[in-house]
């Protein structure tokens, strides 16, 4: 056989193998998602062209729900002295861009380590309430907002994370992020309890996310959304960033949740493929 013929045969064989592994990989992924009860197709709704980081950089003075510092960093080794750097962290689970596990508001719900990995990859539905939030800091995502999204974009995809885009991330470095009044009551957007109930009844939504400090709006007296959503076995994301860079539908959310035994949540590296 000629030299050129050998090369062509090898190239043909390599292309065939690549096609085979692409096919079997897709089939395996489809089977894995099907086992969760959600449709395989929406999880990767379209070919991804870019990644968008949805995580705020975490630092010691990052604003917190209770107002106190929740991240402390102490250097234990330095390059100048020890030829390597190493810090020790002390951190509250619910600091920065983070995940709320079902265990956060239930006696025996799943910990953050027990959330199935397939639930941490899901199609993203972004509900934009920026205009309303600019006019009213106490605005909430309501069933009407969800219905308006569906009218514009079609049904919520199976296994979706529904995210509130209020624009509150723009206030991260000033007092308006917490927006506390004289008596300590905070004012920022969140989900309305009726919207949470609507999404639970829909049966096909894995998670909700907010770009504020809480799934509940700031002046909530009772954490109604937390108490409804998390005990249902679903998870939440608080302090998500950069939602404005995403389309209302079509992005795939990937949540790098910490796998800490017994954790009620934890800081997460979150991004979207678009």
C-alpha cells in the first residue's frame, strides 16, 4: 500500500472513532438525565459559543445578610519565608455567590454534598425585573412575571433553574446591596411565595436563583420562600452575578457546588454556557 494511502486510511479511521465516541457520549448523557425524570434535550439546549462567569469574587468584606463579616483569611505560609503560599479560611456557608441546600431549611433534607450532580447542570430561564426593581426595591418575582416569561419564550424547560435578574449586583460595593433602613430592615427584591409555589406545582424546576442576598425579598418577616422551596427538595442560589449578559432562555447553568458532608450550602463557582 502506498504511503499516501496509509495516511488516508489512518485519518479515516480516526474520524470514524471520533464520530463513534461523540455518539456514545451523547447517548450516555441522555440516559443519565433520563434517569432523573427530566428531559435530556433542554439541559444542553444549544451548541455553546461562550462561557459567562456568574460568580462574584469573594473577599473578606463581602456584604452579608446579617451584616457581619463571614469570611476570614489568615496566611499560614508565605513564599518569601517558606517557598510556598498557603492560607487558612474561616467562612460561613452562606457567603458570597453561594448555594442553599434543602438541609438549610429542613430537618432532614439533602445536604449540599448530596445534591445529585445532574441537578447542578440545567437550562437557565432568566426573568428580568430590572425596570420594576429600579422603581421599587421591595419588588418580588410573581406568577405574572413567570407567565410573561412563558408567553415570550415558551414553556419552562424541564429541569430548569429560574433566575431573577433585578440588577442588584450593580450595588455590590455600596450600602444599597443590603439597603437597610434605620431599624435594620433590608429592602431588596426576591421571589414571592406564590411564584415559588407555582414553580413547585409545575414539577419541572430544579432551582431558583437571585442576584440579591436572599431568595426572599429583603423585608420578609418569615423566610416564606426558603421555608416553601428548600423543604421541597430543590435548591437555591443567592448572590448570582452577571445575569444581564445572558439571554432570557437558551443558556445552560453549571453550578460548582462544594461537596461538604452535612453542609447546608456553600460558596460556589457558577457559570453559564451560551
